[in-house]
């Protein structure tokens, strides 16, 4: 392995993406994502900077689409933050993987949050629209065609802005996560997390891969957000 991580390991596969991976380890991975995303993903800052101040003219709750919502922890986390701020959100989490959709659907009900097994293209065909479209740690999973399609769908689905948050590939991120993830046992968290870092983009690479109208912004020390802002 190239410890400098100069090149994306785009062809590497994560254990949890295998259709026949261990179901118990997969469920544990979805559970542990809640801790990982709360502590490391930078969404608290993104929520405060990009979502908390949004107002709808009709005073209805701001609508959010979480693409690739996995086990559903991010959608629930955002809904709870917004509820504490007195500005409830209406969040739809979608994931095409039936295992993720099933896990999310079994979570205790959270006001304003719903989950579906669906692809972003399904919602485009339905004519759905959302004030904000988001994803977390999805971009590095996608091949070039899937990447372009996700961004095209996002532009159609978003009435306001799109925030695709993802990792930044770096030796420092790899080394720190390698140690930080040691307590996460009986899951795919550590192995797949390191693979995710190897598969992720550097900011200049992500900017070059995105079409006109998109920009790359820093969201936390080891995360970047690919952003589209309407108007």
C-alpha cells in the first residue's frame, strides 16, 4: 500500500458493501456509525453553518433529503438538533441497499424523520423537491458515472442547496483513524473506514471531478463538502 496515499484507491472494496457480508457485523457497523458521525464527521458545524438559519416563507418545516442514509443516524441527529433549536426539520432518508433501509426502518420513531429504500433517481421520477439535499460519506463509494448521476439528481431535487460531505484522503487522517477506531470491535468500522480514506478524494481532485456550479469547501479537519447553491 502507498502510505503517502498519492493515488485514490478507487478499486478497493469495503467489507460492508459485499452482499454476503456477515449480517451481525453489518448491524454492529450501522449502530457504531452513530458515534463515528457525531464525533468525527463535522455535521454539527455544517448544521449550524448551513441549515439552522434556513426559513421557509410558508413557515413549514425545512425539508431535507439524506441520500445514502445508511443506518439513519445522521437524519436522527439532525432532527434532534433542529428540534432543540425550535426549528423542526422534515427529513427523508433514502438508501438503495435493502439492508440499510431495513435497519433504519427499525429505529425508534423520531418526529419528522422517515426512511425509504430508494435511489435518488426514483425521487426525481416522482417529481420530489427538498429545501436541502445532503449525503455523508457517499461520494467516495461511487464510480464516475454514478458520481455524475448523483450530482445531476441532486441539482434537480434541491430547491435550495446541496451538501455532499465526505472524507479528505491524507496520511494524517489514515493514521489518526487507525488509532481512533481501535475501540470499535465486532464490526467493519475500522477496516472499512481505512478503506474509505484510501478511496476518498483530495480537494483538488473532487473539484476537478465535479461539473460547473459545484464548489468544494472544508467542513472539518478531515472532511470536505461538495456544495451546490441555487440562486
